[in-house]
C-alpha cells in the first residue's frame, strides 16, 4: 500500500495534543501549555483533551477563554487553543484519539501534562519530517525529581518506569522500533492508514500504571507501512516531573509488573516477534551490564551500587511476572482491536461541544 505523499518543509503544521485527567496537576498543565506556546517552530494549534473530568473541563475552558495568551514580544500570537472532552472511553488512548480526530495539522505531537518542552522541541521534530519516509519522531525525556535528586538506588536502565528516556536507548538521531508516548509525534497519514491508539492497553484511570499503547501503535504502523521510518532525535528534549511517590520502591516494582502486563497485550495484538524484539535486547544486553556496573560500584565503595544492582534484578523479575500473568489473561480475552482510520477532523459533536475560546 502506497500512502499519499506527506507534507514536508519548514512550514509543516504541527498540532500539539496534551491529555489531562486531574486538577492535582493544574500548575503542571499551565506550564506545559506555556512551553508549547514558547516554541521556536510555532505550533499550529494546541488541544487539551480532558479525560472524563467535568470540573477540570469547565475550569480549563473558563481559564483559557479569559487568558490573554502570553504573546511573545517580537513573535507571532500563540497558537489557537481548544479544550476538548475525551469522546471515547476513559483512558489515555481514547483521549489521544480524540485529539487526533480534532487536529488538522500534517503532524500531531503529544506532550505529557506534567512535562515542559524545551524551546526547539517542535523545530527538531519538523526538521526530521523533511524526509517523506519518516512517519514518527520522538525525543529525549529528562526526569525532574521533585525531591531534587535521583534516589541512589534507582537505576537509569529503568527510567522508563517514571516515563523518561532510559539507559540503553541509542544516542543521537537514530531509527527505532517505537517512540515514547509522552514525547512523540506522528504524521497524520500514519493514523489514516494504521488507525489510532488501541484502547485496552494503556492507562485508563485505574490505579495500575499500564502503558505501551505507543509501542503497539508504532509496530502497527511499521507492519502497515514496511518502508516507514521511525526516529528518536535526542535534541528534542522535554523535562518530566517525577513526584515524590514515584521514587519509592513499591511504585518501581508495581510499574515494572504493569509493564509486563502491557507487553503481553502488545504481543497478543501485533505478535511476540515484533512486540518483544527491543525488550529482548534490553534484557539480554543492557540489564546485565547494569547489574555488573552496580556490583562494581559497590566493591569500590560507591553509594547505592548494590541497591541499583538489586533493583535491576527485582524490576526484571517483576516485569517477567507481569508478562507471564498477562499472557494467561490475554488468552482468555478477545484481542484488543485498534480503531479504524481517524477521518473526522472536527472531532465529532462530543468533542466540539466543549471547545474553549482561542486564547
């Protein structure tokens, strides 16, 4: 299947989608919006998708209806901002699909609601799309520990636990199997051909921190478009806040277990060969090297070395346990089906009913 020739060039229109779900992140949401409005490559539009939280929906709508927008002194006015209600079931995947349906840019970028983007974030994304074969571009996500520093026991190989770029990913501008969802962009045509995010895999407001919806989507894009190029450019940087509760070992272990559950669903959806290829390399090459590094640090008397080695072993075991149990559960359930092509740029009546005034 040959896709239509995608848009390229410095004037590429990039729609930015931020999915939000709680008033507890109010200041984070405002900071994320401000970072998008300060981009050197201006966003075409900014869409805030609220996940079944009527009070937050009303609060954001009113706030941005009266906010002046923070126009830069010598730059263009900020991109139009709309506040939308998630038109699908509760969860991040449906929220992103609502944003995709409402967006009209040639590229759709996603930013976490508790992260801020550096000024050239979108500029680096846009530059990568000069190659028509590129269908997705991600960036580097740096942790901002609320406590002020990384816990001594927390291994960099597991920074994905807190939604950040982890040790083992290649540096520079490189081709990858999948981008990381909180700092990612996709051509609109990729959604038209491969469908949107699959519901039932990622976060859904439940207490268990599931994920991997962007992994499943990227694999599906490559299966539908075998010549598609997916990139990470580590110059496209965002800074992701890590709250105090996520530095606890209990969260670490639970998130690793949930990742295993999610990977079982991904393997069920797109096949184990594609769904686990990168994970096998990480497990066989990166994690053993991390354990040895921790043991070496311990022998040299460096603080935290033994704890990091132990955390890697515990995290790998938790993920393996989650995958095993998730595989058993997945066999008893229908395979999650991805949505069809997203072809309603207006977002449908459920989304349009809660649009905020341009700010």
